[in-house]
């Protein structure tokens, strides 16, 4: 029985590492491991039930032999009492009483032996029960870990998929084209502003020239009027 539990609690680390190195799915490995543990747990519980059944039978037989021994002792007393009353001869009473007492001793010896065997079986059942409870707790812990592992695996797959998509987008040149378009738009906007500035500059120069010309024409008219006045020309 000890070998069975050692097999239950001993995990083949080298095989597990080799499987992981071979890129096997850890979730499926865990699920199979839990199934194996549950199978071993069921077998252990069957063994425990058998041990308990043996212990129950031994205790019952021991109690029956104790009762049988007490009954034989009572019968030996009755035989001796009958002898005292003269209902049985001493020879007959002694003969029967000795036989009854011999059976009483056999029953008592059987009761003692069976009680010792019951104690041994009961102790074994207690030990098996403790190990089974430990195994149950281990299986429950593994099942909880498996739930977490499944959730983490789903998250990892989703993250991996998204990152792969982002990497694919970047590698396809989409991001580069967007950057190129952005630079082109900025360049066009800068050119538009430059042409606007140049148009404004040209307009300002024309205005200055016109203003200058208008000023010269007015000055010439004044000079002409002065000259005519000096000559006395109306």
C-alpha cells in the first residue's frame, strides 16, 4: 500500500521536462495528470473501504467471541450448580464443565486475537484516510491551478495575436506610409503659407510704388504752379 501512495505523490520530473522541451501543451499535460491522480484516488478509496470492512468484521467477531466466552462460563456454572443439587453426577458434571470451559478459553483467545487484528486494521484505515484527504486536497489545488492556467493561456493567446497583428501592420509599411503622408501634408501646408506670404509681399510693394508715384505727381504739379506764378502766367 505504501508503494501505491509513493507512486501517487511522486511525479516523473524528467518526463515532464522532456514533454515541455518538446513543446507539448502544458494544459493537456496538467489535465491528464489530474485525471491520473483522480483514478489513483478512486483506487485508494476502494482500498480504504476494504480495510475498513475488514476492521468492522474483526471487531464484530471479537465481540461475538467475547459474548460466546461469557455464555460458556455461565453454562459451566449451571452444570456445577446442577451437580450441587444432585441433578447431575460429579463425573458427568466435571466432564461437561471441562468441555465448556475449554470452549470458553478458545472463544476468549479468539476474541483477544481478533481485537489485536482489529486495532491493526483500524490504525491502517486511519493512516489511509489521512493520505487520501491529503491527496484530495492536492487534486483540488491542481484543479484550481488549472483554472488559472487556462485563463492565463487564453490571455496569452489573445495578447500574442494582437501583438502579431500590430507587428504585421508595421512590417507591411502602413505606418511608414502614414508617416510619409503626414510629412507630405506638412510640406504642402508650408508651401501654401509661403506662397501666401509672397503674394502679400508683392501687393505691399505695388502699394508702395503707387503711393510714391502719387506723391511725385502732386509735387510736380506744385512745382509747375510755382514756376507759372513766377513768370506771371495765369
